[in-house]
C-alpha cells in the first residue's frame, strides 16, 4: 500500500512539473500545491531551451514547429519561475505566445520584460515583430525605434524592418537611410535591389516635381 501511494505521488509530481503551463493556458489559475524548483539546474534547462529555440527558427515543417513551441513553453515557464528577474525568459515566453496566437499573454510578457529591464532592446524588437505580423505598423515602428535607441542600432533585422515600414508609408528617404544602415551588417542582392528601386523612384519623383514647377511658371 505504501509503495502504491509513493508511486502515485511521484507520478503526480512528474506530471505537474512536465506541464507547468497548463495553469497559464486556462486563464492564469495558480497551482493548488507549491512546486519546488530548487533541484532544477537553471543552466542546463536554459541550454536546452535555447537549443529548442534555435531549432524552431530553422524548422520549416509546421507540425515540428508546433511541437518545438510547446516544449519551449514548458521550459521557459519553468525558467521564469526559477529566475523571475531574467528578462530573456519572459521575452521568450512573449515570442512563444505570439507564435501560438495567444495575443493577450504575448503582450503581457513583453510588457513585463520591459518593466524588469526598461532599456532591454530584445524585448522592444520582439514586441515590434508582434505588431508587424498583425499589420499594426505604427506600433511596430515605435517598438523598433525603441530597440534602435537602446542598443539595436547595429541589429540588421531591426534596421531592415524599420526600412520596410517607412517604405510602406511612402517615406522613401527614411527607408533608404535604414536599408543602407542594414546593408553594412548584411549585404544581400535583395537589399541592394530595394535601395536601387527606391532611389530611382525618388529621382523620378524629383524630376516630375521639377517639371510641374516649370509648367506652372
């Protein structure tokens, strides 16, 4: 009898620890019993979570990506409990919820991360991606510029995204400026093509405006 009770308790504890995010996904309900994370090695778990994150970035199969997201959600939920002051863990949770379509939880974690470290560019950049993917370009630009001003002035993708948004709004001069800054860190034919196209459009617009002025005289 004692062996059965002992086995039941061990199995219950394993289930709880292997699914720490169930409470979050069901409206933020807290566990009825406290969980001791002290025996978990943060360094090892962080390494595992980082490997999963890199695998997710490289993965192309949608099912595989979903599996990786759920594994990461478990790992980063535990990590954020082990070390509540680490903004990376909270930002990664924001990214994961973003990809899972859990907008409210994504926003909550991005905001929490910037509250932990007010000038944390990775959180601003990730929040910018969140808004960009939802076509909320003004909000995305605000976050990308915050990232730019707090340490991401040489971050290729942040610079590129800023250029894309300016291009969408027809501000070609600003778009070219940021595309050229991005070009310093990653020179690609695609980016050079974008710059050339916008410079040609600016030139064409300038010539058109000059002709309009002459015709009005």
